[in-house]
């Protein structure tokens, strides 16, 4: 009888360990462009709210300065998912043979992106930037696509300069190193309200971009093949987080704390710059005009075929 009790007692820790393993969350490494933007905060806010944990996921988030770094992190396998990569950058990498797959839309339209000058600058519009330095984040990013669109739309030839993130770009503008900087709402809206800078253009000033999916979430093809059930849970948690960000009163406070912005700006952000459908993840829109831009701006040598698009765009559980 004593022997049976001892054996039973010895088996309890093993059973607990096995149970813990069954419930252990899968880890996913993410490379996320531009920390703190509303659309790039989905993973962070969902992690903080416990939403991804409900889907048995633990996210390891690395922040980058833009699409170029994000896409490279995925291709080098230092990240399994890239969030907020430029769509044209992803298409361009794929057309060159990179094992890149689009697994979600990240943002449609470019109204959240804006270009600004110092308050004392003589420049009043993008049309007046010939020969002037105009910023974008990194090669292949949505900001890169927009400034190329400015050149095409307004027949102007500025000097295009990759400046990385928003804080560093602002420093370069205010110190006079570059003439026109870029930002994304809500960042620097307070500087505009205070009269430190003037906004002279937005991404939606390039008409085709208003209906284009300008940023996407991507994965390495090998990761998609090997970890499809995990990526399916990630996209489910991502969708649930987006819904929470627009429906829960806790979301505005959580975002304000994370991004370091005033909570009063969040309502304006959601209504004016990021209506819910802008960051809904299930559909890539404006593909024909995206490919036309890709060819014109030399991201891709020719429009992708239907077969190539089917290989490139694989949205789990869409």
C-alpha cells in the first residue's frame, strides 16, 4: 500500500509537467516597422491585452525603422513575420526570387502619412520641392512609394533621401539638414498644432494610393509551409485585436501609454486617419494599380501573372 502511494505521488509532477507543456504558447518572432504608429501597434496591443495568449501565442517583437529592415529581417529568418512592409517592396523582392509571402493586408491608403516643413520654410507645397531634399523612411517602404508618386503626379524632381524613423527625420528637418520630412499620424500632429511645422502633403495626394494596400504583413515561404497552423492562429489573434482596438474603451488608453501620445488624439486618429477598414487584414486591394506603379518605379520588371500573385499572396483563414 505504501509503495502504491509513493508511485502515485511521484507521478504527479510528471503529469503537471506534461499538462504545462500542452498549454505552452508557441513563440513567434516579429519584425515591426515604425514603433508606435497606430497600424503597427496591433501586435503590441494584442500582446498586452492578452489576446494573442488566448490563441496560445507569445510574440517576440523587434522594431525596425521601416520596410527595408522589416523585409530583410524576414528573408534572413531573424524574424518569422514582418509587419508593415511596403507592398511594392514585397512584390519587388518576390519578383527577384526571394521566398517572400504576403499573409495579410496591413494598411490601405496613405492618408496617415504626411510630409512637412519647418514653420519658417518658404516651401508651401510638394510642387515647390524641385531640387530640395524630401524624406522617406527606407527603400521599398510605403513612404518610398509615396515620394515616387509625388514625382510622378506633380512632375517635380526633388532629392529623395532615406531618413529612417520619425524622430530622427524630425531632428534633421528642424536642424536644416533636409527640407521636407515625413511622419505618420499621430506623431508630430502636436508640433503642427503648436506651429513648429507645416504639413504640405499627405500620401493620399497621390490619387492611386487612396485605394491601394500600401503596407502588408509578410512571412518567409518556409515559415508559412512549416508553421501554417501557428500563422493561422496569429492572423486570428490579429483580427481580434483590430476589432478590440476600435470597440474597447481600454484600447485608447493602452495605445496612448504605449505610443507616448495624448489620449485625446486617439479618437481623432481612429476617425480621421485610420477608420477600421483601413487596417482590416483580409484583402489586398488596388493590385492592378500597385503593379503599374511597381513597373513605373522599377520595383518589378513586369506585372506579376495570376499564378505569381496566387503564390505571393497567401492569407491564412481569409
